[in-house]
């Protein structure tokens, strides 16, 4: 914390500052929570009809209006990957649901509690690397789509996808730069 003395009757006030590590931790937690929600609200819709059939999919997501949200995003932002659902993109969604989502569910409470075990660090690295590598073919495809006819991918869509590049890299950097992630105070021996 940083104390600043102010003139007059205001006295001094305390301005909160956080370290880069604390900021990275907060960004990581927010990103993981948002990614987990998007997995089940949006991304799973790309593969769900193949898994449970169209009628059950529409009964679940259609009644909730979630299919309309995803369709609106795809058409409004020119996200042809979500709209056309190419096979290679579907395989990434399967991997997201089978690898990334379980890791998200386990990592969120660990990051919130600042559990500094090597297991948290290792699985965070696995998660961050997996997300980053899946974005390698997606980002160029989207960026090239900004000039593709007849519909263009919007800059908004590219920026939204870029979050899945930047945040895992922040998480990866945080994990690689700190060993352990959160130092534990030395235990005092009792006599």
C-alpha cells in the first residue's frame, strides 16, 4: 500500500497498488471464470448437435435462447468458424471440453485460494500452453477472414479471440517466472 499525504483537512489517504504478480493473478482468475462460462454457454454448441442430436440440442439451448445468441454473434461479427463449424475447428472444441474445461474447474479455486503447490503450477502451464497452441491456426484464419468476401470478420471478433492468446500467455508467464507461484511463509517451529 502507498500512503499519500494530502494538504488541508483531508489528511492522508491510502491508495491501493498491486504488484504485477497480483494483477496477473486477478486477470488469470477472471479469464478462467469467463472461459469456463463461455465453454458451456457458447462453445459447446458447436459440437453438441453431433453428440446429443439436433432435436435435443434445440430443446435445451433453443428454449433458453442461447442458440440465437451464438447465431447472432456468428453472423453479426462474421465469425465463419462458428457459423460453418469446419471439422478442424470442431476438434479444437472437443479438446476444449475434454481438456481445458476440467482444468478450468480445478484451477479456479486453486488460484483463488493461492494454492502454491507444484501441481497447480504444472497444470496451469499445461492449460496455458494448450489454449495457446489451439489459437495458432485460429488467429491467422480469422485475420485472413477480415478481407474475405462476401462477409468480413470484424475487428471485434479478432479482438475477442485475441483474449484467448493474451490471457493464457499472461498465465504462462506468471507460472514460469515464479517458483513457487505463491511463496508460503516459513513455518515457525514450536517447542
